C-alpha cells in the first residue's frame, strides 16, 4: 500500500504505485486523499503487509518510510532503491 502524508503528494503516490505494479507487486493506494491515519487503517483492512509512506520532508531527502504492518517496525529507504529493487527491499517472496 502506498500512502502520502500530504495531499500535494498525490501525483507522486500514483507514480510510485504504478512503478511497483509494473515490477509485478500487488499495490494499492487510496484514490481519494485521506489523512495518513485513515490510509493506514485502510491498508490494514486490505491486508497489506507494507505501507510505503511519502512525506514532504522524506520526499525532499529522496527517501520513503516503510512501515511493516505485520512485524511492526519502520525504516527509511531511498526511493530510487525501492523502485529499482522492490522485491528485495520489501523482502517479498514469490
């Protein structure tokens, strides 16, 4: 699930989701903007394992936050690295 912390990041959220889909990962996002907390609840309801969070400050630094909804840990990863090697970064098993 790809979420954004600010409405002005909607376009970037759609781009990231599209790139992850092209890489073969099942990826969703909220089609209408909602507060981040609501997006996280939506991701949890849909059974998402990871939430990739785009925020103004992190996006400016070229990183995203990855929240593991199963393991409960958070980490920052370079956006380019995520988009180049999404399966490895998210540790997705086929």
